[in-house]
């Protein structure tokens, strides 16, 4: 009965387009008052406070603030310029630039929508100028931006470590390193998907009419950079490229914890913005703190509400009941993992990654433990599932951000996004059934630690 009430009310509210944080909170309240032994709103407040008052979660507002600072400090445009000098002279080089820039900025922001917003304003118009339809340009940027929650530092990985910690200890530093290779693979997959779309659809007629002129136009738009220009672009962007090195190096070197690393990243960003690039002014700080505070408030409201939801799932043994139900259908690990991926893909299309972590990690972790799947590998393929949800209709937030920049409609993107979904799904299957892709870097670094 609790299962039907909990998920029935939740999906009803989602269908009514109630904001996700409110839907989770309302569902939790309804379920609490219909569960034996629950004492009322004081319990709700205590559970919410306990959920958000964890030291590890302090990393989230600081990483968000870092991303906002870096955007205002001019980091994103310098990273895009570096990518352009490296591959911009190739045919369809703008596609490579977009994927590379997304990975660069993902290593700063830890957020998918923030990555889209940072690079979309520059690269969507550039893609259109190079002959791509605005729908294709929007689809590429929206999908490439999803690497923001896979490439470290990732807010999603922080939340996973916190939620999974009740059942199994997972290192945030290891999760960060586990996301590097999968994030790069996603970027490559999106490049291939875009090149396929261009070859198959967008420029087919134009190439048939005047292919030579089109190629010439692209080369004129993206001239080959000289060695001096590449060196200058690298020197200009080096401060942005050092951010993930400082964060991951500090964590793995035992210099600071992930939360302390987030604080260091904030001061590093302020130093670069004020004294290196000198694009930050004191008057900018109000806007920076305002934007970061709004983003943090939304996330922490979701975390607090989802904590209650997760508490109900575990305390009422709903997680165990659902796990037994799944394992009662089949014990074939391949079928179970495919079923888990299907559930997460559907969930990611309707709810954000943080909410999904709180809802599904307590449910799925007993199954993962039974299957003896490496927790790091599970964290990665779960996060990739939810990253795909960021650009999957009807609620893919990256799509809405990209549409706001390009002027394309969500309906127009629904078909255009299919090749990107297929490309990401292929990567997802590899990550699910070849876990060594995710665990290779953490295990390698662990060997160096031991030695």
C-alpha cells in the first residue's frame, strides 16, 4: 500500500507539472501521515534538516559558485578559443570545438544546464553560421552539455556518495576519477552523431548544389591557427585548464577533502578573475552571489525534500520490497541491468539527477550489491542515464536552455535529438557491461598510492 501511495501521488503530481521539489515534498507528507508510527511535521523538519546538514554536501554550493565565477571571469570564451585554434581549421571543426568546449567547461561547473548556458551563447550561433540548422546546433550543445554531470567535479557524484553512504561507503574522489573516461566517450559519441546528422540531413542539398563553395566558406570562417596563435590560446586558457588539476590533484594527493577542494576552487576563481584576467569587478560580485545562491537554493530544496522521500523508502522497507520484486522476476544479471537502465532512462526524462539519486539509489543499491556490481561502475552508468535525461523530452532541462538561446522549439528538437540519444545509449551499454571503463583510472591511481 505504501508503495502505491508513494509513487502514485508522486507521478500524479509530476503529470500535473508540479515543480519537482514541491512534488517530492508533498508526496512525502501525504505518505508520512498515512504511515503507522509517524508523528507529524516535526519528524518531517528533522529529516529534512538531517538530509541537508551533511558536511559533504557543502561542496555543492561552492562548486556552483566556482562555475558562476568562472563564467563571469571569461574562462569559457578562452576555453572555446583554445578549442578553435586546435581543431577549428578542420572541415566540421566547429563540431569538435563544441564537444571539447563542453568537456572543458564541464570540468569547471559540475552542472549540465550551466555548461549549456556557458557555451551555447557563443557556439550555437557559430554552428548556424557554419551551415547547421538551429535545431541541430541546439541538439548538439544540449547533449554535449550533459557531460557536465559526468566529468568531474560532478554534483551528481557528490549526491550519489552521500545517498549510497548509508549502505556502502563510496569515495567522492574515486567517483570523480571514474567519470573522466566515460565523459570523454560521451563527447566523442556526440561528435560522431553530429557528423552523421550533417551528412545525412542538414547540408545534403546544399552540398549537392555547391559543395566546393561550402567547403571554402568553412575554411575561410575557421582558418588554421599558427603555432604562435595556438601557444597564445593555450597560455590564455591555462588558468581554466588548471582547475580540474587543482581539484583532483588536491583530493588524490590528500591535501584536502572534496568539500575543501570546492572552497579552494572558489578562491582560485576569484584570484584568476580579479588579478589574472582582470575581467571581474567588485560590482560583479552581487550578480555572481545572487545567481549562485538561487541555483544552490533550488538544489538544496530538492535535497531536503528528497531526503524525506529516501527516508520513507528505506524505513518502510519499500526498497527491500522492490528489490525482492525485481529479483523475483529474474536473477539474470544482464536482464536486470538492462531493466535498471530502462527505469533510469524513463526517470531521467521526467525528474532531475539529484532527485533521481535520492529516490532510486536506496531502491537499486540492494540489487547492485546482490549482483556484485562495483559501486563506482554503478554510480557512473546511473549518472550517464540521468545525463541522457537532461536532453530527453519532455522535461530535459538542457533542451530548454538551448532552445532559449537558439529560438528553436522543443517540438522541433524532438526528432533532431534522436541520433544523440542513440549515440549516448551505445556508450551507456558499454559502461554498463564493461565496468572496467569506469574503474580503470581510480584503480590505476590506487596502485600508485600503494606503491
